[in-house]
C-alpha cells in the first residue's frame, strides 16, 4: 500500500528557478563587502555590518537600499539609518537585556545596542563599576546612544 503525498509536485525547472531567484536575493557578508567595495582594513565598519545585518533579510534589505557603486559614506549612512530603524522596530527590553547579560554579556550588549561590541566593553563595565540598571535607564532615555558614549557618561558621573 502506497501513501499518497498531497503536496503539489515541483518540476526540476521550477525548483531551479526558485533556487536561482532566492540565491540572487541573498548576500553573504563576503559578497556584501565586495559589492560595496569595503576595504578589508575597515575593521570597525565590517564589525558593525556583521553586528547589525545578522539575517539574510537584513542583508538583502541593505543591498537593495544601498546606492549603485556606493562610497564609504553611503555605506556608513545607510548602516546608521538601518540601526536606528532596528532600534525602533525591534527593540530589546531592559529586563530581557539584564537577563541575557547574565548568560552572555557580549551577545546581550550587541543585541541591545545593535552594533559591534568587544570584550573590552565588558571589562570597562566591571572595572568602572557601572551599574547595568543605570545603563538601561540611559538607553531608555536615548534609544540611539552607542555603548561607548553610554559607558563614558556613566563613568564620568
């Protein structure tokens, strides 16, 4: 006895067309760097791109929005704009950040601030005695603040 599969059959040509279409609409980081002519020495820009454009959809959106033959200024401006949009559209709550920070401080800071974070940021938080609840309050008062600016403000106060 054979069980019938109720799924519609896909021809090989349709499957190939689907694969071609979907592969044309996604970019790896390496392809994005080549297409945007990003120098391998632009380490901060590369780190920020990798921190913000974490999904195929975000990389595709970025590439659709970036101008043809972009300059470094174009790439930076679009990246800044998309960071601001992501902070508005997909914010992480302060409580979620505090919970995640206990498990993975680096990842929590990356997701909360939507830009690149390195271990020295965590060292500064500890060394400077920064209260994470104060960091959350500062971020809530200025949603677009960068982690470096937030840490400096809290350290100097």
